[in-house]
C-alpha cells in the first residue's frame, strides 16, 4: 500500500533502502514522501519521532497540522490527502492519483 509521510530528510535517508519511495524536499529540511513498504519497514519507520503519517488517500479526513510543512504549496489543514496529492503531483509525478 502507498502511504504518505512527512519527516526530516535525514530520517527518510536512514530508512530509504527499506522501501520504494519518492519524495519532495520541503523548505524546512523535511520531505513529503510517498512510499510502498512492508509491515516491518513501516513500523520501524513510523517509530521515528519526527515521522508524521498522512491519512490514506481515500480517507476524507483533513490533513490538519501536516499542512504546516507544505504551506508554501498552498496546502491547507482542511485539505484531505487526495487534494494534497493533486497539488503535489504538479511538482512530482509519483504523487499522481493514477499511481494508486
């Protein structure tokens, strides 16, 4: 399953060999990543204190405070993940909804 996360770039690099992933650099030293990972890799990655999991793309839940890291892209706290994906896809094609 593809999952979106926000974390420090160093944290992403530490785990990057454990899953397939693409990311977009954010201006605050963080990245927003879209990844395919197995259960063990996901559990280990999400144990990191700076990793923030976004709601699943088909979940209409707003992303809330995760929007702060992507505000420069006009992403708002009330946006659901699918809307965030549409905005991120303009920067990186791995975030295209057709990838799901």
